[in-house]
């Protein structure tokens, strides 16, 4: 993937490369909704932290539309896409086929993208992100999905520590990374481990941002040197992207 490099001087005789990404999630579109993102991009790249739609045709339409507005579109599935967890493998296959038909769209499931030194690593996560409108999830299937995603995330972050071409890492999940990122709500008493535990594998401190979906409140907060960002649409109208900047 070709990327234009932008050099922004911050101090005399020293230059930093700054890459911007637009962050969106939780469009939750139905057949009755219109989606037109024309004129809204603020960056060359777009990150979608899940929940475009439960209708695969709408997901395809949105990705095609965004692919005409951005140089790169990177997305992960949410519980909206995987309403039936027992069909998860089939849905993942469908999303992979859809993205493969678009040159500049990347489905991040089991797929790391490196944009000039910045690695994008994404999983659904399956941590308190299944919708209330869903049927009560199969607990065993839920835990299997969660274990698979967490294991992939943990191993990938560990491997990227030794990757000389990767200077920064941006993590994308559909689920809230930890109970500490609920503001005003009381998280459930569920004792399952949350995805944020994988940070112990970031021994070289390469993770700069953690982008996530599902949560209705807009979040932009730094904890332990990681910038956590949430920008779900939900009922926001008008709705705009949130730009993040990764500095190299």
C-alpha cells in the first residue's frame, strides 16, 4: 500500500512524521438509513471499530463508499455483524471476501496492516459487547470467541515487539478494553479477563492508541501512556469522524 509521507517540523532541525486516521464505529445501519460520508474525511485513512450493520449488503455498500473517500479503510467486525455467533466462521469468510474485492479495504481479523511503521491490530474481543437485543449468547461459544481473539491479540503484540519495521502499534477492538473505561456506569460483575491485559506484552512501549467501539459515550483519555479513543455514532446526528494522530 502506497502512503504519502508528511513531515511536520516541531523543533528546529528535527522532524516528526505524523499520520492521521479517522475513527468511526457503531453506525448500526438498517435498510431505512442513508449513509453519505462525502465531505467528512479529515485523513487519508479510516478505522472502523465494528458495528456497521447486521445486513451484509449494507456493510458492503458502506465499505465501497468509504473506499472512494479514503486511501485506506481498516475495519473489524462487531456484534452487529455477528448476530449469530454460531455462524461466526461463515460471517468472517464473507467479510474477508468482501474486503478482498476492494483494493484499499482491509478486514483486520487475523490480519495485521503496517502503514509506514504503524501496525494496526484488530479483533472483535467479545468482552461485554454483545447487544441487549441479541438472543442470550451461548456462554461456551462466547468464551471460545473471546479466548481466540485475546490469544491472537496477545501473540501478535508480542511478535511485533521484535519487528524492526514496526515503530508504533494501534490496537482496534469492538469491545471496551477494560472496566476502567466505563465512566459513570457500573460494569457487570462478570469476572472474565478483559482484553487490556495484553498490554503486558508491549515491552517496547509501541502501543500508542487503543480504538474501540460499543460504548455510547465519546472517550479520549490517556492511561499508562496509551490513548484510548471511542467515537461511536449511535444516536448522534450529525455525526463526524474523530481524527487521531500517530507520531513517528
